[in-house]
C-alpha cells in the first residue's frame, strides 16, 4: 500500500501547480485510467469472446486495486507514518470522507454534501448510459434470435421440398421407362431429379439448421425470459451508487472513473465491430 500512496502522491505533485488542492483527486482519476489502459487487451479479448475467462479477468484484476484504494484512504497510518493522503481534498470534501460524515458536517446541501451529490450524479449518468446500451443490445439480440429461428425453419422446409423432388422425379423416371421402354428417359430423370433435389434441398436445409443454432431451439417462453432479463440486468449498474455512498470519496472517484471507462470502451469496440462488418459486407457485395 505504501507503493500506491507514493505513486498517487507523485502524480498529485505533478498536477498540483494546475489543480491545487484537488490535484490528488485528479491523480486518482489518472491512476485509474492507467490501470484500465493496462487491462484494455483483456477487455478487448472479452468483447470478442476469445476465452470464457476473459470476461472475468478485468473485473477480478481490479479488485486488489480497489481494495488498496479503500485501505489507503481509510487508515490513519501507512507503514508506521501518518497517512499524508487523508489531508488532501476534492474541493471542500476530504478524500477520506464518507457520505455519512459529509451529512454530519453540513447537511445534505452542505459544502461536502454537494461534492458527494456531484459524484452520485456522475455515477447515475454513467449507469443510465450503460442501462440504455444494455437494453438496446438485448433487444437486438432478441430480434436476431427470432430472425435466425425463422431462417432455420425456412431452410428445413426447403430441405423437405428438395427430398420430395427427388422421390417425385424417381417415380416419373421409372414410369417413363415402363411405358416407353426407353433406356435414356428413366436414368436421365433419376439423375436430373436426384442432382437437382440434392443441390437445392439438402444443403439449404443443412445451412438453415446450422444458421439457426441454439436460438432456433428456444421456446417462446424461454425467449420471453431472456428478453426480460435483458431489460433488468443493465439496471444493476445503479448498484454502484450504493457502494459509492459507503466507501471513502477517493474510492468513489475510482468507481465512477472505471465504470465510465468500461461503458465508453464497450461502445468504442462495438462501433469498430459494426464498421468492420459494414466495410466487409460492402466489399463482398461489390465483388458479386
């Protein structure tokens, strides 16, 4: 923890000529950004779904950092010496202060209370942004699942029609051989009917089933449950407000910074993915 306090103190010293008493608060934000930059490759891998554990690693690796941040602004002593970080402020509120203490100092709209209200408002904006994006993603996934299920059913019907075509052509070929005694009509009918049926029906049905995948096997009730979960889960991001209300102000700054980074990072990665898909689709259409 002494290494962390030393690093934050050094960053705060660099920013002090510009930000005065709020330099340490800005140093915490800068430190959080550096941590998230180091974890960006893992976040990118999690977004692409490279490995099952990739989505958990960025969160798990941040837990020790948050714990150290919490302890650094909760302990009066660090390494046997007085904790110099506790004397630093964000405007009127000490970085080691909690919301309950701010309410005792000047009330809900006091000098310290206003700092915490600004922090809570920032977290609420980020949480609302995350909830809106989460609901849009859930709605898009639900529509894609429904469309894929319909395509799978259409492919299966095409496969059945192809199989029926094979039987019909074979019957026609055998009847023509029996009636006319021709050696060329029957086999030609079998070959043409069988080839046409296998080309049009069989692969189409297989492609439909492969494209359908798991969503095609989901019932209407299961899809409704997934839709409801997609609408509720994004609201869990508002739980950060509760955490920020009970931890020191410095830890709250870390929370709002890392949460905002997460939402902005996913929005950027999604934008790059959509742009790549549009460019790839345009290249394929132009080649056709």
